[in-house]
């Protein structure tokens, strides 16, 4: 058996999971098997060029032949928010999320069935002692061979259901190495056939004969070069190369489902809070085998609300009541919690983040519930994991650059457009034929009456009323994953609970203000559950 021990000298572990964006606030935990092997390769190239490639191949193949188990030390989640310089003297806000781990505690990585030769053990020990950081450069470590404690709290799921005290996490790991050669041959053949079909299609479009069309030697070699010859070569591919070649994950790798013991993380708050000012926003990134689409936002919002009611022991903030003493009296002014689903920079239009917004602010009990919440299930029964990015105010998260992890719903803009359908809480005066320009204009005036009333009803949007310049009807659709999606595809009714609804239709609205206003803006029926949500236009 083989065991590696790691100690985090600075007390922090920084590492972004494969396929996630750094500003999403997700931390890879435990360290993925693929990351471990890549780190050993990097140390070999940079610090031990005297070691033969043959010896390195043997060691890497040995470590890749079995999935490790882990003994994870206790940890807490933390983050900092700061601005980084970018091009043209501009700055961008960065959310740096990490785990805090005591420098005295040890992470153990264990391969139960692997036994190294003396030469391989000596090489591995040499490489481990030469590692200065693991993950990001801030994560200084002390790595060495160790002795297994026999207490695995993170291991492959292996087809069994996760137990109540466990949570699911996906880790990138080596695939079946003995199958790689056959897989590569199939991939080369498939790529050649697709390339040849493309050439023939182009020729047909131009009216040229296709009988003699074939791939050139250079084209065939280029296809072969895009697919690594073996696992060792695949492990060397850089992220830029993978993206250029169109890979969504490295060749010779696989996603492995692990389970780890649940630990309620404490959130290390690095931001300084103003005296007597409660935070109003909690933002989560979502992970799961199947993420729900934004069209199911109202369903997922209700699931999140149910979980937070449970964790908060029935807090009026999450239920929407004036107080526990007045449990039958609805909260006034829309100051209680809103549950906003976001689909940011997702190619399939799926929900990537959920933000909880409560204008009255989160007290200590509410914050504790927000920190405990990390899991629910989505439509279809698929488990969803929630990673708390941070707790703060709209200005801490707002921005229109979704690729940097910013939240458009908290940005500032003069123009705001519907992201989810606006369903009026008050009745329209009558049905309108929107294909008639005159009727459309009358409908806009009717909706303007309702929306202005909505702004006045909400204490946190009341100041926007004075700067609202115009209200315009848009096409009944939004862009999801690069495609037009009709409002009719959205769930527009809660599965349970109340709420006044004056019209079953959903409208797309453009709001124009005389000066930039800060989000979020959510109006109409079920606006606490992601309907009627606006983004900068």
C-alpha cells in the first residue's frame, strides 16, 4: 500500500475544479487524482530533469492504475474580494475562495493496492519533497511519503447510494489505461470521417464532383497530432491546447463520483461590515450531474426556500412572514427573502448560480442557516450541490462580465430587460392583440401602470420609480444557451403556496431609467421565486 501526506504550510488550499471558473467560488476538495499526477509531472520537468522518462512513465502508470481514497482534515471555507489590474489600466473584481486548514493537520492520499519498488519509492519521495506548492501558487505545502491512519472519509462511490452523512463530489481522474489505444484509434477514424464529410459537403455546395476527394497527408497528421498518443502524453496537455482542440476534458481522463463526509463549513468573512449594516445577498454556485434549466427556475427556487426554512428552524425571513409571533401575517414591503436563479455563460441555458436576496438583511441566525445549506434536489430528482461564494451586498457581486463570475442581476444599468417572464400580479384592463401596433401601445400603457405600482410596493425599489423613463414590450422570448426560448417554456406558476396573479401570460419588458440604477429588479407574480427577473440590456 502507498500513502502520501500533505501539510498546508500557510493554512490555506486554493484550487479551482476542472471546468469551473475561478470567480464561481468552487474549491476542489479533495484534490483530484488528475491534479496529483500533473503536479508530479511538473516537478519532474522543472526540478529533476536527470530522472529518465522511462522511470517517470512507470511511476505515473502505477499511480494511475488505482483510484485513491483520502483522509481529509477538518477545514473551513473562506474568501477575499479584491480588485486586480487588467489591460488598459482597468481593474476587475476577484473572488478568491479557499479552504482554511490547520498547518498541523495532515491530508492523506492512500492507494490500498499499490506497492512500489524501492526505486519507485525513492523517486516518488524525491519528487514529493521538491513540491513547493499544490493547486495555486498560494498553497504552500510539505509533501512526503507517510503511513496510513486507516480512516478514509472520502472515497469512490462505486455505484452505491450516498448515505445521509455523506455528500457527492466529482473528481477528474485517469481513465482505463488499457483501453486508451483502442479509444484513440476510434477517435482518429471518427475525426477523419467527419473531416472528409465536411470537405465533400463544401464541394457539393460548390457543384463540384466528390468522387476523388480525400484527406491530404497533412490533414491526417494534424488529426493524429490533436489526439495524444498515450496516457503520458495526454497528461502533458495544457488547458489552452485542450480548448483549441475542442476537448471538454483531457483525453484519457474520466469523471469519478466520490463521496466525502459532510462537514458544516464555517465561512471566514474577510470583508469589513459597516456598523449596524446587515448583509443582504448570499450567492451560491451550483454543481450536479444534471443542472436544471432556467425555465425551471421557479421550481428550484421553491426547493432552495424549503431547505433554508428547515435549516433556519422556520425563520420568518425565509417564510415571508412578519414574525414568528405573527406567523399568519404576510410580510409587507417585499423585504423578506427572494430566491433568484441565474444562467450565466452556460451553453445549454442551465442554472449556474442561485442568489438569496433579502432587503431587510440577514441576522446571525439567518447567516448560520445560509452557511449550513449546501444541497437540495432539482427537477428529475438529481442531487444538486451548492457552494457558498460569499455573503455581502449587491455591489460586492454585481457586474456584467459573466465569464469573470460577476452577477448581472446585481449590476448597474440604465436599461433593464426581462430575463424571466414578467407575470402581472394585477389584472390587465382587457386582452390585447399584440400584433396590432395600436393595441400593443395600449398594452404597454397598461403594463406601465402595473409596473409603476409594483415599484412603489417594494421598499427597496421605491427610489427607482422617480427615474423610470419608459416601459416597452419586447419579443416574448429570451436567449438561453444561444437559442431563443419562448416565455411559454417557463414554469409560470408555483407548485404550492399563494401569490396574487392577475394574468397567466408572461411578458418581456424593457425598462429604461434616466440614470443607472442598481439591481436586483424583480417584479410581478412569484418575483420572490425568480419570475419577473431583469438583467442589464
